């Protein structure tokens, strides 16, 4: 029985101590069914909806001007030699190690087509510590770039078959099982048959698993992952402590000299390696360590889109502006049943010399990439954060709202929505509107399929609460975006500090764009004309609207403008006046 087919029989139970590893495993399994997930967003801005013909022409002209400006900016960056793409996972595999590993696979493991479509070249630094994976020939969409037979890969089944490791891994997750296997085999050094591969695996000294309390307080303060990063560190230490207690409690079954390989540093290092290098294979429903393939960098993946979305697939063709014509082509890795191997396929046609970068088809955001790899993707095409939403337990309409939400597939508490930088999340906004409804007659006026305002007062309250949430999130950071940019430009800053700063900057940009989107939606409300002039409706918004509607001889144009505002038709004009882009 192959390790991939057999792995299905080993359903790992959650370890209480290492709960975050179970959640990671569950997350990846859930994301393997991404086609069924309900949060599929249109990529176009909500500002573009319900715009008149004249407005459309003006919008098109502005878009053309913006495109020209962006193209000029790209040309200037090309001249400066700046790269616009930073993979989310970079490895410390040197050129010599990568080529030695390829030779080992080719000669010792009989992988004949190892260099058919892929070559290993010196990186930009042109030294042995830097390598780059490129196409050796032209490839078509769907064509196999690299194929690694399953017998050359390591899964939890291999850990179960190890006579030393197997005694410790009962009821452990796949990730822990693989970590113990790595820990044991690396301790054997050159005595391990896997040594050519193992010596390419090294833990990240800047991993959150090695963070001190000061690191958490200084580097991750205010970030969305501060609590989770702490939990990972604490859980890893608790797991190691449990292993040591198990070993020391039964010296006869666990001879101390045999299990001396399991030290705290070795275990933490192995866990970090597995979290960074193990690949989730949807077809095999398991994690696997795949030699050479796991040395290829991983970049952030775009969010799931409908097939007719104009942005579908465009993120798989990314310009490397340092090289002008060279295009970075992304592939995706999965288990191929017919060939009994793990394959890396091209996701678009590409020419020889194109750099190979894997797509993270777990669709992790920059926060997840940082937790796994200690790095972020500055050019992540679909970066997002999950923001929570829930009903108030004191709401008189709680039971009715709960029933409606459950019918729509939502939870009344602990509901989370992905919030993206380039658009207002429709389901999230609809949920918040629904949660603020105070009139039972309005319960069924809320739509979860379109951007529909329930009432002016409801909209105002919803946006104000959302803005307050954004401000709370932004205030949790001690620095602003400009501070982060200045920090990253300094030469005396360590990689740990620099990468944490990049994470904070990415998160702040997302929150900032959400604030811009909310401001654009609030702007028409703040400029409501009354008999006394332009008035701030903070205190008596509803009365103002009632007054407008009750005027017997209200000008037709004024009332039509009010209706347009209620539909959100003025958002495009607001965006033009404010000059800001954003997600709304």
C-alpha cells in the first residue's frame, strides 16, 4: 500500500496541547473544497455600480489616466531595478544543495525527468547561497514542470513505520508525526538515507516558535496574529514537555540514549520545518514532504473568483520588472493518482527562462504566510483578514434574527468574514446591517446577495460602528505606515524586525483601505442639505430625513438625489472628490 493511499487510514486525533496544529490541518482540508465556499466576491468596486453614462465616460477617462501613470511608474521601477514580486515562502536552500538534491533524485532515486522542464540557476546574488528555479523550455498551461514519485516523498505513514518514532506519535496530528520523523532522521546525520534531502531542511531562527515575550510585545503588537502566535509557541513547548514526561516515565520502553535525539531545540526546529515545507495535497488528503519541490518559493494566491470574472487567472502572470521580459509563472502542486507521484504543473503557458513560483492553493493570507514561513508576500494578489461579526445577546429580535441567519448559512455568533483590500465585502456589510435592525418589519428587507441599504439610520449606524472598529484596529499599532517604510529602509535592522514590519504594514494598508471605503459611504450622509444649510446628522439623522420627506413642495431633483444616495449612486462621485482608492 502506498503512503498516500494508506494515509487516509490514519485520521489524526487532536492533541490538547497542540491545538493550533489541528486547526491548521482542518483549515487545509476545508480549503481543499474551496469551490463550494460561499464567499465569492466580484472584483469590481461597488463604486462602479449604478453610474450614469456621463459618469461612466468620466470614470473610463480617469481609469485610462491612472493606467498610464501606473505604466510610467513601472518603467521607472524597471530602471531602478526594483522587484514587484516577493514570494511568501523563501527557503535557505543553496545552489549547491539544490543541485546535489536533484542529482540524488536522478541517480539514487531514479527520477529520470528531473531536469526535463526545470533548471536550477544562480539567483540574483550570483553565489552558491542563492538559487533560482526556472523553466528549461517552453511549457503549455497544465503541463507538468516537475514530477516527484511518491516513494521519494515522506508522509505520516513513514513516521508510523519508523520503529523509534511510532511509539510517541499515537493520537498526534500529521504535522507532529512528520516533525518527529524529521527530528529523528536529522539526528542520524549522514547515517540517514534521506541525508541529501534533510540537509536542505533548516528551521527559521526568526520563526514565531522561537519568539521571546519581548518579540511578541514589540513585533506583533496590534497584529491579527499576536494571540495565535503566542498560542503556537506555548503549544509547541507543551507538546515537547509531554514527550519528555512520556520518555522519562518509562525508561524501559524509551531508553534515554535512544531518545536523546528529542531535545527542545531539535523539536522546535523540526516543527518549524514541517510548518514551512510540508505541502498539502488535496487529492491525497494529506501532508507530504516533497524533496526539491518544497524548495521552490511559494507566493500568495488570489482569492477564489467565479469563472467569468475578468480577473480570473491574471495573477498567474506577474511581471518581473528587474528583467523586463521575464515573466514569473506560478504552478500548483498536487498528488497525481495515475502516475503515483506529486506533480507541479504550469498554470499558464510560459516561455523558457521564466521563473517558477508555486501558488499557495491553501489561499493563505499574509498573516498565515508569516506564521508558517516567517515571511510575507508584498505583492499578495488577494491579501485579506478575517473580521468577526455577531448578534447582540440582548437584542429583542435575537431569536428571529438567528433563524434568518441560519437559513442563510451564517452563525449568530463567532461568524467571520474575509475582508479584502480592494473591495467592500458584501456579505460582511449585509450581516452588520442586519444585526443593527431594530424594527421587525425590516428583518426581511436585508439582502445577503446584493448591496442593499435597509434604511438611512441603519446604514449610518452600521458604517459608524464599522469605522470605530477600524480605528480601534489601527490604534492598536504603535506606528503608522510611514514609520514602517522608514524602518524597512534602515540597514541596521534585523530580518526578524524587517519581516514583522512588513506584516504590520500589509495589515495597516488593509485596514486603511477599509476606512477609506467607509468614509466614501459616509460622505453623502455627512452632507445632507437642510433649511439651515449643510448639517452634521450625528444626533438627529432620522429627523432630518423625515423632515426632507415631509416637505410638501420638495424639489423633484432634491428628492431624486436623496433616492440616489440611498442606493449608493453617489459613491463614484465621492471617490473622485476624495481622490482615494479603496475597497468600497
